[in-house]
C-alpha cells in the first residue's frame, strides 16, 4: 500500500483519530491531515467548560502532542482550507492554490455555528462558541464582564452559563422554544436543569426570542419579540450548528442532513469516505438514519473508515452516547430516547442532584439519562449493547440492584 495517498479534510476529533488509526492498522502510504485552524487537533468539549472557566489551560486541550503525528509520519497541513474536490482527477484544491492528489479521500469537515439572523449580531462583544479562537476572544472580555446574555438554551448554552457563573458573572439564558433542551431531551430533564440553573442564580427565560441587539451607554441590549430587553457586557449565541457539506455537494456526492455514507463510512464514490459530525448514517441498533454531533461517534467512524481502507470490513454499529458537564453535575446519556412512551426514574429528580431516567418504547428499553450516576450509565450501556431488556417494575424499586432488573 506504499503507493497510496490518503488525504483527510478536517483536523478535529474524527480526522485526527482516522490518521492515527490508519497507521495503527497497518497503512504505510502517505497521510496528510488538512485543517483550517492553525493549531494541532484539540479537544472541543472542554471549550464551553474548563477552558472557558479557566480551569483548563491551552496546552491541556491537544488531543495528542505534535510529536505523535511526526513519529507516525503524518503530515499536518494546518491553516489551510480545501475549496474543491475533483473526483475525476482524484485531486483537491486548497485556498492556497495547491492541487493535491489522493488515492483515498476522507471528509471530516464537521459543522459550523448556526448564525442568528438579527440586527446587531455582528457587533463587537457578541460571540459564538465553536472553536478555541472563539473562546479566547470571550475570555479576553471576562475581566470586565459583570453580566452576560446567552441566546440558546441547549447544552452549549447551559454549559457556558455554568462556566460563567463559576466566575461570578450574572447570566441570563434566552431560549426561543417553550423549554430549555427541548430539541434534545425529555421534559423531565428540562425541568431538572431549569431547577439547577435557577438554584445557581442563572436567569432562565423560556419562550423568548431575541430579535435585535443594540447598544447604549457601553452596554449591549438584547431586545426580544415580546418587547422585553436584557442588558449585558457580552452576548454569546449558541443556537446549534450546520454540517459542512458544501464540498461534498459540489463534488456530486449524496447529501441529506449530512453526507450520506454506508456502513463502512464510504460515500457513493468508493474512494471517498466521510466521518464524524458531518455524516448522515444508519445506526443498526435503532434502525434509523441520523446525524450525531458526538465525539464518540466521530472516533468510532474514524476507526471504521481506517480499517476499511486497510482491507478490514468492520461495519459501524456503535451505541450513541453523549455527556454534558454543568456545575457539579455530569450528565451521561446512553442510547437515543426519541420515541419513548414511558420513563422509569431512579433517584430524586426534584430535590437532589443525582438520578437516572430510563426510557422505554413499549416494553423495550431504549436509553438512559444518568446525572451523577456513572453506575447506571455503564449498566445501561452494557444492556443496550447486548440488546437486553429490563423489568420496569423491578427498575422502579430502588431496593432492587440494577443487575437484577435484566430480563433473561
């Protein structure tokens, strides 16, 4: 395989893992990892948490030291954006007017922030939070920041709110939908996190859409459709992301809510793979097509693609799982709760800070949300991976050990 050349577009979790996995599984050709950021691949989850709050330093963000790529003979081409794929010639063109050939091409282009289309969103001290540069800009303002408004009550918005509260900043979260986390979780989880944030003195405002950002007396003012207004020193917008599918679409690859791939992460062009946040893929555990914004998904798809390029057909079939850190809470999610019709709660969700919600569709166990309950999370992951089911009555009894709730 020494005559083979693999180009990887996108130098974040998926791309970096794929480059390493290619070497680990025996690839001995050329590997080039191309990224539009200037720093080596780094962890993104801490950006809204430890990195923003100051408990995690820049050097702690790197996925791997630069020496790891050098020792693996992986070329890092950073600060470079790919502008075109020529499938007929099997080349890519960069924004530096370079033309690079490939034998196999891997698209790990990820996603970008969804912009808020309102007047004033372009003002100084109005930020988005997607990469390390974004967070450094926010951090530069924090010594003079007393009040912040966060537009968007999803996980990023709430994690950011928690980080700013740790620094003593007054925070208001504006969520356009009827409840925070509405797009991603069940009402009971929204209720729980509303309570926690309120206890931590975050001002949660639901059903309120920002429609303009103005300035007065050196203060930003977020105006809403209802006529309310909220003053702030900084505004942070977190209303979701858009998959970076343009390169694939322009190259004639199939795109839906992401780049369409098969079980080996191949696109309709068998020499081009796609991995990570940008993919629209089939999950065999739930028999659904979906796009996941998840580090574990990015990592597993990277490994699947690398193995396939090296001749090993090991189809992607990973259980989705996620996590979120807010204040003293670690939420761990295993599985997909969408479509649930019953929930069994273990623990006190109304007063405590540790409980688990087990989701069922009919009699079938499909997912868990575990808050400060790693045992329940690991138990649920094992059960879901094995395709086992749980006895609801036994599960609802806190005196019953979790392992005793498995139906045989």
